[in-house]
């Protein structure tokens, strides 16, 4: 089986939390001796980046299982790639909205990514 775009998006999706936390930790005020302490993120931007980091870890497993299930069930690769691409676009927008403090738009982008992940299950199971 050849890797598809969706399989590469799995890699990118797995790295999204690391990118978000790098933004959170990119300050001299960050205390690496106490990395889970919210006070380690002294300004609102870094606090939001840390929250985006946590949410990225929460969202990834559901998406990843959807890609793998659709792949194992031999769903059409183009459909899997499209759903995975939509998921990635919405997740990137989600992180941008989190960093920009656009709460309403952030919620919409979260739902967009969530429904794209659900689409993977529907593709796999139909």
C-alpha cells in the first residue's frame, strides 16, 4: 500500500501540539523546571498557545483512528485524503484563532475539524 496524503497529514497532525507549545515556551520567563504550571506562561498569547497545544493532543487520536480505520477498510484514498486535508486546514485555522483570541471563530473551526474527522469514520463504515 502506497502512502497517501492522509498518511502524511497524520505526521503533520502529530506535530501540531509541538508547534503550539513552542510558541508558548518561547519566552525567557518560561520556567522549564515547572513546565505544567500555568504561571510559567506569563502573557495571554503564551497561555492561549499552551491551551491550543493541549487541545491538539485531545483532537489528534480521534482523527488518527479515523484515517487508519478508513485506510484499513480500503475506503477510496481520494475521499480519505480530502477529509484529512479538510481536518488539517481547520486545525491550523483553529490554532490561529486560538492565538488571535477569536473565540467564536475558534469554536467554528473546532467543529469543522471535528466533522471532518467524523467524515473519515463515515467513509470507512459505508
